[in-house]
């Protein structure tokens, strides 16, 4: 008998990293872990897009006086 009955799949968890550069100033914010759908929604919002960005990035978008870089990092599931 196997232990497959006790196994279940969990949505992948993702860490969202946002870096903003304005002149010589740089700020980085890490958010998560989040479920992948929520992480993609957040990336869509931060990139000011109407549709979810493809792949996991990093993506760049111009902001007043600089640039914002958003990336998703998949986290290994806990066992």
C-alpha cells in the first residue's frame, strides 16, 4: 500500500520582488509567499498592465523618475 491517499497538491507559492530605482536611490520589497494566482495579479497591478505578464519575469516598467523591476520566484513546497 502506498501513501498516495495522504498526498495532496498545493498551489505553487511565489515570492514577489519589486525593485524601484530613481536616480541613485534603490529600494527593494519582497512580498510573500503568495499563491501563484495572487502573485500574478499583484505583478499585473505593479506593472500597470491590463493582462497578466507572461512567464516569471523580471519585467521592467518606467515610473516617474526611474524604473520598477518586478520578478516572481517560485518557492519549493514544504514536505
